[in-house]
């Protein structure tokens, strides 16, 4: 008889260590090794971008906590934290985000990030490989465009 596993919410990738770096997933490790093999310089999680600045919310707002728990009460008059984004690899003229399966908030964050890149760094090429074959293709494209 097979054991039934309870679904544990969002996708949880397994952390992997390689060359003393802790990667958030096996796909990130694969991308790192592919870049290293091709002698392409890129920094892992080297910079965090602020997509939307934080602000003070000075109005009344009746709601539960963000996770849907707690009581329905005034949760206004608070500091709202900024929305930040840290891509996986940053090179001279490229940014790589390895994404096997995206969580619920990723598509919105990715759109905001693309908008920011479009405005502030239009010379940068974005890559978002979702499997090992696409990681190999990214290396091929970066090497070709050097």
C-alpha cells in the first residue's frame, strides 16, 4: 500500500551546494556549471533590485492578515515594505533567472522587473530558462553574442 502525502502548498525546490555556494535549486546549479564550463563570468544572486519602493500607508484598512488568518480589523496606518527582486545570475550584459516552476507571485514580480530593466538598463538581455536544455541554449546564445 502506497503512502499518501499531504500536499504542502507551493513548490519547494531542494537546496544544492556546489563550490561552496548554496543554490536554491538543481536547475540553478546546472546553470552555474554550464556558465563556468563556457568561461562566462556571472555573479550568483549578486544584486537585489527594488521594483516598488516602500511607503507609509496612512489610511484605515479593514482586513485580515495577508495569509488570511487573524481577525478582521483595522490594519491601516502601517509602513508597507518595498517589493524587491533578486535574479539568479548577473553578467556584464545579461541577467538569468532559472525558474522550473513559478510560485503565485513570480509572474507579477517578473513583469515589474522587466519594466524596470526596460527603463533603466535597456542594453541588458534577459534569459529565463526552465529546464537544462534551455540552460544550454542560454550559454550558446551568450557565447554567440559576446
